[in-house]
C-alpha cells in the first residue's frame, strides 16, 4: 500500500470518532467566548469544529497575536473576526488553556 493511501486509511478509520469530541469542544469554546466581553460568538452557528469570534472594537490581529503569545494559535480572518479550530490535539485541558488565553488577552489589549 502506498504511503498516501496508508495515511488516508488511518485518517478515515481514526478521525470520525474524534470529531464528536472536537465539535463538543468547539461548542464549549463558543459558549465561553460568547460570555467574554467584548468578544461575541453566534453560538447557534457552531455546527463543526470551527468557531468564528467577533472581537468587537478590538482588532482581530491584535487579539490573535495576544492569544498566540499565551500559547494558543488562532487566525485573524478579517478586521474583527478570528477563526479558532478544535481538533484531535486539543483535549479538555488545552480547551481550558485556550479559553483562559482569550480572556486574559482581551483584558490586556489597549483599547
């Protein structure tokens, strides 16, 4: 079996069961960030492992950089929008780290 085929086979066998946990963690992240001013999240739209966060008046790039300095990688995808992704390497402990990183970051960014 070729290397790419073997990787695809492993992905198809091992990934789907993990998606349930990834999606649950994404909803938990969305709920926590929705309760963290000035951030807003439309929790009802979180149907997968992706969470889109509105940063309000704060520049998304500044928030993403500040969250990154706290060990959590997210992506500014617009002037006031951040995309966060929960994947198989994000367990419940790392989820808590991510939530705390966002909360700490928005408190320390100059407005």
